[in-house]
C-alpha cells in the first residue's frame, strides 16, 4: 500500500534562518581576517606596515560581506534548488560589497559606512524576503 505525502497547510519562511547562518559565516570570515592580519604583518615585516588601520578593518569588513553573500547564495540554492532564485535572493546585498570596497580604498569614516549599510540592509532584507514569498 502506497502512502500519499500530506501537503502542509502552511509554508515556513526560512529566510531569517538562512540570513542568520550567512551572517554567522560572514562574521567568522571578518574575525579570521582581523586576527590573521597581525601575523602576516609580523612575518612580512615592514612591507605591510604602510597600510593604515582603517584600510585593514574595512578590508576585513569587505571580506566578511563577500563571505556572507557567498554563503547566502549557497544556502538559498540548496534550500530552493534554484540558482536563479538564489541569485535573486542574494543580489540585493551586492551594493554592500561595493560600499565596503570603496571605503577600503577611500577613507570613509566607519560610522558613516555602518549607517548607510544598516539603512540599506533593511531594504535588502525586505527584497530578499519578498523574493522568497513569490517563490513559495
């Protein structure tokens, strides 16, 4: 006798969980770059001492956001089984990479980058959530 699969009456939105897991991965990448950089400075000596501190920290933030985006894309692709949907969910976060990359090259104060990034993050979260609602 074959059992039929019962369709659930509601769909669970996994977007907040997926974003939290991606955020955790991005934070781990940020912390890793921050802690490894001092060892690189010691091993290379005077060659990397020319970098200002703000540039190192913004570069670490840029690496963390790139890791966040990569993990978000991978997790969304695994969850939805669609690369197109995964791209549409992770693409709204791309301007944050550009913002931190520009802030790495040009000195933009951290508080300004954090303010712009947090305001834009709300918009990107809403876009990501709306993509997932359209799919399910």
